[in-house]
C-alpha cells in the first residue's frame, strides 16, 4: 500500500508533475501506472500515448531518478492521496466484480481487503518515503515502445 501511495503522489493525477505534463500537452488522459507487488517481485508499468516517446521516456526516467526531491512529496499531498485511495476503496465496494478482485489481491493470512482503510490511514509520510526511495534505488528500467504503422 505504501508503494501505491508513493507512486500516486509522484505520478498520479493529483500530482503537480502530472498536471504540468497534462496542461502542456505532453501527456493525455491515457497516462497511467499499474503497480504489482508480490513477495518474490515488484514492478510498475507506466503507459501513455505520446508523439515523442523517446523524449517522454527520458523525462520520466529523469523524474524518477530525482523523485525524492519532488514537490509532490509533501504531507499535505499525502493526505489528498489517502482520501483518493479511500474513495477508490469505497467505489470498489459497490461492484461485486471489483470487490472480489481486490479481495483476492489483498488476501493474506493476517489481513483482508477490508483492512485496507486502517492500513492506509496508519501509513506515515516517513513510511511512504522509505518504501518509495528503496524501490527506486534498486529498480531496473526497460522501455517498450509501440509505433503506429
């Protein structure tokens, strides 16, 4: 959850970085990230439509290298992202398909998806920074670009 919050803070639609890129036309609403965390592996997929894929890849790589200095990493923004993710949790509760999917993804011996709000709101800003910084420190990056015919 901490890693999800970290990336929502630096790449999510509430981040200043996202808003600047969107307003400048460098990204559109296709910009998204998907995070997978398992005991054996973790990865993030960042996807977007752009007319300048090489330049955007370089820009995102540079941004992630310097993410620890991002203006998006603040206690105030953390509270916004927590509320956003709690809203997603509530929306998932209204869909049997989403609820069952999330329940399976969060199920462990000790916790279920219903523990998500408590876990989310107990995360501290320091927890988020520690997890995100460690993840990016040991991350390898690969680009995959699909060009139109």
